[in-house]
C-alpha cells in the first residue's frame, strides 16, 4: 500500500475531499479531514460515513488552527490555496498535492483528459459514450460524476478513463500524465480565484506539462498554444486551418470527408444557424 501508516490530512470535506480520504484509508493511511466550515453546515451523511471509516474529522476554527504533524496534505479543488486552512499547512512546508494527483498516483489506467473554459462536461460525457459504444470500457469522471480518487479506489476493469479536469485541479498536479489531452477553448473566468487571466490560463496549460512526444494533444485550432511535446491534432468548426474542420455539412479530416452531420445527432453549427434564423 502506497500510504500505509502515514499520517495524512485532507483539506475540504466535499465530494473530492471525501473520495480522497476514503482512498487513503483503503491504502492504510491514518487520515484526518479538515474543513473550515462548522460541522452543522456540512453534509451529515458525508461526515458520518467518514467517521464510520475511521477518518478523524475536524471542523471550523479548530481545522484552521490544527497544529498536528502530517506527512502529506491533499487539497480539494474547491479550497482556495490562499485560504487560512491551506496557509496553515503551506507555512509549515507540508508536502501538499491535489485530489486529482492523488487519484492519478493510485490509478494504472490510461487517461483522456478534457479541459476548456466551456464545453468540458458535454465533451467528456460524449467521449465516454462513444468509447463504450466502441467496446472500450470507460467512465466519465474527474470534475464531473465521480472524482478520480473514487474511481481509483473502486478498481473497476476500465480500458481508459475519460476525465474532465478544471484549472483548480490542474493547479496542484505533479505527475498527472494523460495519454490524450483535449484543449477545447479558453476565455476569462474564475477571476475571483486568480489574480489575472494569464494566471488562470497558466493553470489550465498544465494539462500538457507531463505529456511526452508519445502522447497526443487535441487542440482548438484558433487557440495559440505554446510549444508542447505531445503530437498535436487541431480542430475547428469555424476556421479552415484545423486538421478536423466542418465544411458543406460534413466533418473533414485534412480535406477528406469522414462524417456527414446529417448522420449524427450532434448539435453544432447547423443547429446554431437555424436558431439564429428563427430568432
């Protein structure tokens, strides 16, 4: 077991934090869950389940001030790294990773990772349905559905994992390494958490950080992505420069038709144009 007998803190008692805590317990760790909210404001069933699994739970001001010694901390993506709870650990230089990184370290299944300001959930779910229909066992997880840590703990016989990843999750990766990454689009967002648009963009760009030239990055053709190591495939429904593009009612791959839009149930340019004409 990776974490047997290690004393580990999990910061944030939400869905991702709870998944991380239960994964660590299954690996034999001694786990403490800390959350700045008062216990009465947290989901009772979640707290009861954690305690039933022998996870110590500390809430409110006591969590922010906890001075216990931990060998590692796992940060839930919804917890701001600038919060008092997290600063209590960073000030002591406690080794801290995110829930996504924890799940990845406990998972031996190839990952397709999807990020973008808009459309992540739709794309992730569509990919999962397509892969399953082709006989490739997968599940949509990560920032939607089950956290990656929960999937890792369940140890189902998947061929690949289809993982939606947010900037909050990518902030704290170390070794997270998708075999295929998807960059859908980028627009200013989450500026209540980030000091600038460039800081937000830098967090999302970490999706490519650990990929190699043996991996693939699927990137929106209109996006200006810095030099990255994976082999890049581009797409666009609006521009002609992509490897995949839309023209005359068909999806083309390098000017060769691969699929007629009329043969799909996808909502795309065709539907948008009809809506605009009728509005």
